[in-house]
C-alpha cells in the first residue's frame, strides 16, 4: 500500500482518478472501476471518492491500466503473486483502501500550545496526520 501511495505522490496523481482505477467510496467503503475519469473527477475533487490502494491478498481485485501496472510492479519487485497469500488456516483475502482519507470534526485551537482534534475512520492513525502537519517545505520527506 505504502509503495503504491508513494508512486502516485511522486507522479503527482494522488488526487487524480485514472482510467482503470478502483475508486474508493468514502461513505460506503466500497470500490468501483473508473471507466470515465473525467466524469468521476468532480466527486474526487469533493473527496467523496479517492483512488484506492492495495491491501494485497489472494482475492484482492486489481485495477486496470496504469494503476494496475503500478500495483503489479510492486508485486514483481518482491517476486510475489496474489496467490502467495493463500496460506492454510489464514484468511488473507486482501482489500482496497482509499489512498486519501478525509478528516472529520476538525478543530485547531491554542490552549497553552496548539491543540488539534479530528476524527478518522478505523485503521487510520492520528500520528500519521500529525507527522504530515509538522512537515516543512525543506523537509526531504515532505509530501
């Protein structure tokens, strides 16, 4: 997931839907294949949907086109296939997760220091959000 995210960031296409993307619907947690990026892009601009990234597993749905090529390249670099997650006794089906996460209930105020408050969906980490807020333009890890 992180490698796919990094590649999209490097290419400047994190917030862009591409032909063949599996778009993540934030309100439902479902995905759908993007067959007309121009039609769907306004929904992505409103953060209703986002490109999704892989939580690799044996039954995970792969995107098509350039998004599929990027995800396959990550597997190839590790000499992995989706079938490699077929481990007896474990259910490693795989899933999709949005590459962008909307923050909810956002507050920022000063109380003897800056206080940030926000809500995140399950599986997301506040520490990652705070790390992003603290980056500076000259930070080599800045996004």
